[in-house]
C-alpha cells in the first residue's frame, strides 16, 4: 500500500512539472523556434531537390513465349541497370512512388544465328524511355546488349565430377564421393554439346571432415550450356582408420622354365591402414608381391626391396616386415616338380 502511494505521488509530481513547462514562456519560445526550423528545413529541401542529380535504377528483364522444344541455355540478364539525370524531385518520385515495368523480350521477335541472340540498345531503349519522364535524360544502360543462347532439343547425358579439395580429420578418411544423381542431362548448341564430356561441380573446399556429410552442390556454370538438374546432392562417407597385418608370399614372374626364385623369408608381413568398415573384407589374397626375373638381374645384389605396385581400394600407409629379403635364383632341371 505504501509503495502504491509513492508511485501515485511521483506520477502526480512529474505530470505537474510537465504541465508547468508546457505552459511556461520558455516552452512557447521553444515550439515557435521548432516551427520556424521545420519551415526553413522544408524550403531548403525544396531548393535542394530542384537541382539536377544522377541516380541508378534497375528494371527487370523477362523472356516470354519460349516454345516447349526450346531450352534456354543462357538466360538474358535478369535486370537492366540504368543511370539517369533529372531534378531531385523527379528522382525522388522514381525512388518512392514509381515502379518500373519489366522489359519483355518475346522469343518470337528475335531469331538468332547459330542458336545465339543478341539484342542491341536501339531495340529495347524505347521501352526504357517510355517509362521515364520527358525531362529525364538516360545516361547509360548495363548491360548495353541483351543476349541469350538456346538449344533446340540437342542433349546428352554426362557424368558428374567433383572440382575442389576434400580432406578428412585425423584418423579418418573419405571412403568415397557419391553424387545423386551421378549423371545429368546437358543441353547446348550442337557444336558446344560435342565438346562436353563431364559436368563439373562448383569449386568445393572441405577440411577436417569427421562424420558422413551430405551437401547440395551446384554445377559449374558454362556459357550457352544448361544442366538438368543444375545441382546435385554430394555424400561423403567417412570411416575411421584401423591397422591390420597379413602375411603375403613373394612370387617370381617371367622366370625361365629352368629357374625358380628362392626368397628368405618367402613371406613378408604387410601392415596397412584400412577403414573399420572394410577391416574384414581385406585379407592376404588381396595383396600380390610379384618379383620379375628381369628386375632381379638388374639389381646387382642378393637383396630385394619389397614393394607392391597396386594396392587394394581403401588401403593406405603400407609397410613391410622385413623391408628387404635375401634371394637367389636357383637352377632346376626341366622336369623339376613332376
């Protein structure tokens, strides 16, 4: 109750002070000053807007009447940027009250050579001027030429390929790069279509990936070319590395019939990193250590450094134990082994 009385007392006090101020001589002088300030500001603004200024505006561009069997592979500019000059009052009207109508390009009115159409300023400048006041000067237009490229049904299917760099986090690796769809339909004039063999993505840079990632990626834009669809889903399955060791025999190849390879030891331990999901699938049979007769003759020593030319998919960081083996080429009789 006490607090409510204090609040009422404070409110009444403030109301009294505001009323006294508004009825005082100082208050009347302040409002008279404010009135003449706004009047002067209004005259100044009118005088300022009566001067000439330059301003930029945009006008939409639309293409209509495209037949069903025609694919526009390079759309016209979506807007026309114009620079005009006029009094400030006129420009202010453009900014606040006037909306520009789109510049309509009718496909039937423009037939190109080699599936390419160029529309020069004299062909659409009048459509711009019709929307401006008679006093307004048109200083420039960008682009100064409207163009589009079309294809009359010529198309083919091409595979999608990644353009960019991907890297997994420590102890992880990217087991694959999967696109959905993995191929797209490409439309272009026949001469251009013949040169296209793949649809590249826009540049992608992803680092330290530690979990399976899905991302929508747009295809790289090429002038006069249209991809359907224009974007695809990219999936990056991520796996964690684990280590595995298998024993692999050394096998001689291209040896004459009367000679055989004797290696000591005859098998080496192959230790490698592989994704956990492929751990059980990779075994010793997936590795082949072939030692050619010609290579041994060129060595000039009795030690061979172990190496594998082709690794199974998903295998990395391979090491051998031992890294070198002793060998000899043994002479045998032709009926050896019968």
